[in-house]
């Protein structure tokens, strides 16, 4: 992606990525979690504020730290890393609210040319079907997978 990114820390498993958002509200710890779903090679991407005291993620908090583009670029970078380790993975993501899902759609749209070089992107439409991502169309969720034979990541 064309935006700067935060440095992430990850575990050996590459299922959990942590970084700190820095902005008008100070430093806020963030976490990206990849979890298995009931479908083979399909993983859910979870993202939110991280509470180190409880070890939990809050995916509904609103930080308003003024760095949303950098945060989305950082989350996108974890997709690149995760799919290097799991090249057959299909990553599913949706916002915890309609506004967040819209924000994700805008992030995909604004970076579509870069993303689509290496990934196929799908949207879950109002009719309950997955389709190739279409700019300007509303989706409830997104799915991304590496393009076949893409060894340039």
C-alpha cells in the first residue's frame, strides 16, 4: 500500500500481530488476530484495540487517533505476511459496524491497483453471494486470497 505503516511485532506462529498507533490520543496498542473458521484455508481477520491487562481485543472502540490510513496500511501489511506463511489462505474480514465495513471498502478502493497486483478480492453482496470486488458497491464482508503462482510477495 502507498501509505506508511507501523512496525508490527508477531509471534513465531504469525497468527497475532501487535503494534502501537501514535496520534492525537497518544499511544494506543492495536492487535490483528487471524483465526481459523470452519472452512478449510479460510481465516478470519480480527482487528481492534489491545488491552494488555486482560489480553483481550476490543473491536468496537473508536480511538480517533488521526492515523486511520496508517493503521489500515499496517493491517494490510499483516495480510501480506500471513499469506507468505499460508499461501493458500483465504482471509475474510468485515467491520464490527457498518461504518467500519464502509471504511474497509474505502481502503480497498483507494489501494485497489496495488492490492490487485498480488491478490484477488471479493465482496459479500446484499444478495448473500461472493463476487469479485466492484468499486462503489456496498458489501457486508470482504475476502482476499493470493493470486495463483504469485511468488513475488
